[in-house]
């Protein structure tokens, strides 16, 4: 598991109060809270990782895998395969 993936999983699990296996299987992260909780999650990720996720990227963000891909693009991390 990549370091970015592990960091994101920790943030998502804490913010959405959901088990990691549920997050990985979920088709949509937004299904695990309301829109305010989702935006709070994104804000926390941006602050902790010192990145900015654009509105256009948010529109493409559905699953945890989408989140990992977008954040890795911002941080320059290569996607690790488990």
C-alpha cells in the first residue's frame, strides 16, 4: 500500500467514521455522509497534504480509488499496486 493511499485511508476512515473495507468497496465516497461531511473530508485532505483539489476534479471524484489517483497526481506519487 502506498504511503499516500494509507494516509488517505486514515483520513477517510476518521472523517466518515466508516471501516476501511467499506471504503474500499464503496462505489461512491459521498454515500458515507452528507455533502458537508464530504467537503469537510476534502478540506482535511487538502490541509494535511498541502494540495488543492479543483472543482473539476471533485466532479470526477466518486470512489476511494478516484481520490487516490487525484491526490497522487498532485503529490507526484506513483500509484502502488497491492
